[in-house]
C-alpha cells in the first residue's frame, strides 16, 4: 500500500509537486553544470597557459664544464634526471661553445679577431639553409656551417677552406665551410643567451665572429677542452592537468640538487618553470574557489525556493496530516509518506541532471568571451557529476520533507486553532538570527578583503579554499534580504494608511490584505529579493571584470602601441628608428620615450620621459587615477626647453674644428626633427687644432632614414684634471661652411658648451606616484629637492597619481616631459637619455604590428593594447567566473519566476472563495484584478528595489576583491565597480513584465473559474 499511496498522494497536488520537481531539476542541473564548468575551465586554463607559454618560461637548462671524457657520463645523468622530473620525456637539446680561435691570417697580431665553434642539436629545425648543406663528420677536416650575419662580417663563403689555431689549444684545425644558414627567428627567446649566434659578431675588447656550427660528435672530439655544455629541456605540457602542477614544479626544482648528489658537482640547473607551475596551480585553485561563490549563492537560492514550495505543500496538507494522525498514523508513517513523495520527485532529477549539464554548457560556449577565447567546454558525465547530482537531489528531498515533519506532531484541534491570521514577525526575526547572520557575513567579507582571494594557508602550509570566505557573498545576500523583511510590515502599514484615504476599492483592499498577513508575502519577497540581487551582482561582476581587463591592458601598454628595444642597432640606428616607426601604417601620433629604473632620493622608481604635448593623444591613464585631467597635466609638464642650431639641408657628413690647450675627451649632442637626442663621440681632442669628421649616415643604420633637419645642441666635455680652454673654430656640413656662434668655454670636470641658450635654472616639472610623493614629502603644486640618479635637483610636482601607466603593482614612478628632461640634462652637462621606447597612437594597430613582425631585424618588441586586451579576455582562468556568473544569473531568474508563480497561484487558489464573495457583493472582475495586482505589485516592487539596493552594497564590498588577474594576483590599476545600469534596468523591467504577466494570467483564470461557478449554479 505504501508505494501506491505515495503515488496517489503525490498526484493529488500536481501543481506543488510539479513546482518542486522543477526547482530540484533546475538546482541539480545548474549545479552539476557549474561543477563541470569549474573543472573544465580550470583544465582549459592550464592547457591554454601551457600552449601560449613562451620558450623562456617552460625551458629548463643545465650547464656544466665538460671534456671529451666527462661528457658521456654527464649527458647520461642529465637525461635520466630530466626524464624522472617530467610526466612525459621532454625534447632535449645539447649545445656547446668552444674556446676562442684566431681568425685565419692573424696569428701574429697582438689583438687578433677571433672565431668560436659551436654545436646545437636540431639546428636545422630552427634555421634554413641559404646555400650549401648542413655539416657532417668528415674525418680530419671539420665541416662547419655559418650564419648569414657571420658570413657577411667575415667574408666566409660556402666551399671556403682555412686553418685556424686555438688561443688555448695550439693544435691546428682544418675547416671547410659547407653551408650558410639563417635563423628563422634570430631575436626570439630561444636565442636570448646566444647573442653571437643571432648577431654573428660580438665587439668588445676583442671582436669575435661565429659560431661555426659543427656536428655534436665533431665538437666533442675536437673542441671539448673543458668547455661549457648546456642541456635544454623543452617539455610538451599541453596535456598537463591542475593536479600535476605542484608535484612537477617540485620535481623540476630538485633536478640540480639530485645531479650534484649523483656526482655532477659543477652542474647548474636553471628554469622558470617551477615558479610558473606553482603560480599557475595557485591561479587554478583561486579560479575554482572563486567560481564556488555563484555556486553557493545558487545553492542558497535553490534551498530557499524549495523550502517555500515545501512549506506551501505542508500548509496545504496540514489538515490532511492532522486527520491521518487522529486516525492512528504515527510520526514514522507520516515521515515515510513525506520521504517517499520527496524521493519520487528528487530521484528522476538526480538521474537526469548529469545528462542535461553538457547541453547547458553548450549554451555557455556561445557567450562572446568564452567563444572568442577558443575554449570549447564539452565535458561528459562521470562519477563525480553523478555524486554531485545525487547529493544535491537528496539534500533537496530532505528540505522537502522537513516542513511536513515539523507539523506531523500537531493534532486536528491544534491545527484548527493555528489557522488564521499570522503574526507580524517571523521566528527568525524574533530570534535575531538575521542580525547574527549579517555579522557572520561581515566577518567573511572582511576576510575576503584582507586576503584578496577566497583561499588561505592551511595548517600544512599549502593553499586551500576557505569555506567562510567563499560563503561570504551568499550569506550577505541572505542576511540583507532577511533584514529587508523587517520592512514588510512597516511599509504595508504605511501603504494601508495611504490607500485607505482614497475612494478606490482595489488599492485599499490590497494594501489591507498585505498589512493583515505580512508574513504570507515575506517568503516570496525574500525569494525575489535574493534572485534580483544575485542577478545584478552577477551582471556587475561580469561587467567589472571585462572593464578591468581593458583597464589592465591600457595601463600595461600605456598607449595604443608601445615599441621597446635597443636605442641603436645595425639595421635601424638611433636616428633611423623613429623615421621607420612613424611611417608604420595607421600611426597617427608618435613620441620617443625613455623608460628605465632609476633611484629617486634613495627609492627605486621607474623614470618615464614622453613628449608631454602629445600626452592627450598617446597617454592612456584612467581618469580616477589622477585628480587632474591628462590634458591639464600635459600643459603643466612642459618646462623651459634648450635652444638649438638647425643644420640646413640633409647632410651626410659633419666636420667639426676645435682648439684645446690640453687633451680633452668631448662629445657632440644633436637631435633630429622627431625629437630624438643623440651624442656622438668626438674622441680625445688633442692640444692645438683638431678636425673631426662625423659620418651622419651611420646614425640611420643600414636601412634607416634620418628625419631632417638635424639640430646641434651642444658640446659636452670633461677635463680629467684642472681647467682646459675649448674653442669651436669651425663647422661644415658636406663641405659647406655653417654659420655658428663662437663657442669658447673653460672646461672643468663636466661642462657643456651650448649652440643656443639653455633653459633658465628652475625646478623640473614632474608627475609622481602617491607613494613616491609621500616618500619625498611633496604634494601637488609643491617644489622640493629630489635626487635622480644620484644628482640632486629641484622638482615641481605637477600632479600626484595613484598608479603610473606601464608600472607594476606598487611600483613607484616619476613622469617628465621628454624635451624638458633632455634640456635639463644638457644644462647639467649630462649626456642625453636614449630613446629606449616609442609611443604610438593608431586607430587600428593591426597593420603596424603586422609590418613590425615582417621586419625581425629591427629588433623591436611591440606591446599592442588591443592584442593584450584580447589575450586577457581570452584567458580561461581570468574569464571563467563570468560564465559561472551567467549560469547562476539565469538560474536565479528562473527560480524567481517559478517561485513567484507557485506562491501566487496557491495564494489565488486558496482565496477563490474570498474572491467569489467579493464578486457576489458587486465587486467587478476588474476590481478583483486590481486587488490581486496591488498585492503582488507590493511584493514585486519591494523585491526589485530591495534586491537592487542589496546588490549595490554587496557589489561594492565584494566584487572588487574577486576580480583578479589570470595569475591570481591583484589587478593594476585597482578594480572599479562597474554596474551596467542600462542592462540592469532592462533586466528589472523584463522581470517585472514577466511577473505581472503571471498575475494577469492568474486573474484571468479566477474570472474564468467564477464564470464557471455561476453557470453551475
């Protein structure tokens, strides 16, 4: 009898059981999908990081001095240890560099030019042959291949043979050049420690060419005379899972110690991979823990929605249960009936949810930021998903049973006496549980703000998820909603007073109904309030995250496009780089810049020098970081400028004549039309008349062009001791004499002879970060001393900013105008700062970036703000929370609509008799609808307003602290809460429209029921 009785009993209340089934199915499916999503997005994040990791980040190197005798033993030990450290054997490359050998024909020179030999496993995979073939073992004669740049510098050609001797090994080596090659990416990270191989020549005390690449066997046999060998492990980490990150990091970190223990005492291991894996493991943990926040919010909402349905079901059956109890049914029997009924609803949901989760995730794949990232979430049900599903379903069944058990002990008489008007205050409010819950939520949010992420250190010293922190937002939403319920009786009383004075019946009767039984409406109001709050918080978090990623990209780059690299190079010289960069397609504005670490009054700080007149176009600073607009700041930054003497025409040769009464080293400072300053060495001016010819074409490089006119700034000289008289007697460009002012100066330790007036002595206008300004005890508008590069000068603080673009978190910085900074340096007889960077503005940076990638010989690194923003937004670990938020947001709205529909339908059904009496008294169906609309409008309006206000409070307290970088570090610049009010208002309007449509449908149903009742009579 139990089975059939349970089924019959369940189908006697189809609406409530259907609502319970929908709530449990929605809860299990959404939570299973979120569980799958969190696991999948963490795996996808690890894979994406490993796929996009640079060679420098993943490569591990072991180096040791070897000889032909020790190399085989060391090689075997290194390969064995690296094989143990990685989950899959890495690709292992061995490289060597020989001692110095003398260039052919220079044996007798005191400072001969030198050659080096080398070997690199698999070089043919990273280079292409320009001519000839790759070397092989060839008996007594050594076959070698040489890079194109080294061949150009030495003049060696394919087929050429020569003999060389080592500076430490006098044995002659016969060499035959069999091939010339070109590296595929000569300035890539793979060759960061192979400057000679990438450039072909090194100039220092000695000029060295090479390396001449030979097979490994040849190198070990001929050149391994206690030379350095390097083993490089390049693992394939694309299949790495989050669980393998930390163990692999520890294993790789211990390789060096194990090799030393095995007898390779000189082995030195180096790798950035352990640090990267540890950081990635932390980021993966933080990402998963952060995604638990919407999971807990949804759990709380689902539990409350189910409890409302269970309470309605228990209230509807309270007399039935009392009658069963009066006829001998015990508590166990009633519990078995309620439990069987709950399992009848919950078990199908537990089975179905794991299969409904993947299709739901397929919809998440269509979200723009998930779709753009290339991440495709296609998980399949496993044991874990079924455990989650059955766990949630059983918990839901328990919640469905509890209200029934709570009323199972009452007798029929007790139930009759309990019916009637409810009190104005609920049990939770009377006990003060809502206030206590608010205190706990406040503590959890305080910890989140303190730790900066929902993880803390465990007792074992590792990182773990803190349950209190991740539950903080959910508890805050619940506590805030429960506190809002305290307003229901008060607002309903106020509404009753206001509407009772009006002649209209429906508003007065509706307000009276709410004020008479406020707790009847408190449950649906709390459900709607929490759902709306979760929805708004979800939208605000997603919007804040996307805005923060754009802010991060703009802050890190500082401009639309920032180019960095050496200020001088063989292809593009110091005065050729700007011309090439300004001509890039799409570039609309440009400025040379200096960016480098410096010391400011004992503090390590970043010094930025950019053309202040172009800050408004180039400089990307978020407005809230500075109390002054960038335009106003740029005008105040421009100080007095040094004068200049323009050189007419486009000369390629400059001849300078000068007299000195003692030997004196000197340098000429000039600039081009783009604002790039450069100093040219004049060598040592000897006593008497000196003539120095300067080749200006070298300043452009091999393929660069100078932007004319060139301008002379001054002569900078320094007397080693005493005072030296220096006089400029003449200057000519391409043989044409120039009219110049007579320069005659007395040179002491450091002196400048300007070609035009220098700026008046005065403070240097600067912009400081807040922490640096505090260290210097200077505020905006103040003037004070500061030591920059150990040289004390007066500075005027134009503005104080919270964070300077291009700086990392907590990095102090100072910004100055490029021209003003150079002028002050010249006035102090200091050499000009090189243009280490170029800041460019472009509406579309893609063509410029494409052009730069086609010219690797320019040796420049491009930082593209749009490309960086796309990378940040495509990072699964960084953007993963947004997908979870959207899932939770949609589920919350469905829960709200479902809960409201069930509560409103049950309430309307229970009051059919009341409405029939009103109709019999002459109340029109329109007035009945107005009465019902007034009651539900109170719930809807209060819930929308309270939910939005609660979301704003929780958003301010929580959202900025859960928006982190993909590496789980704090965001720079700081996160600014972004509530998309347009989308929020549209969402609120849509929810209100759906809920009022439900009310209209119920009113129409009541009117139909009344008409049917009249016909029957």
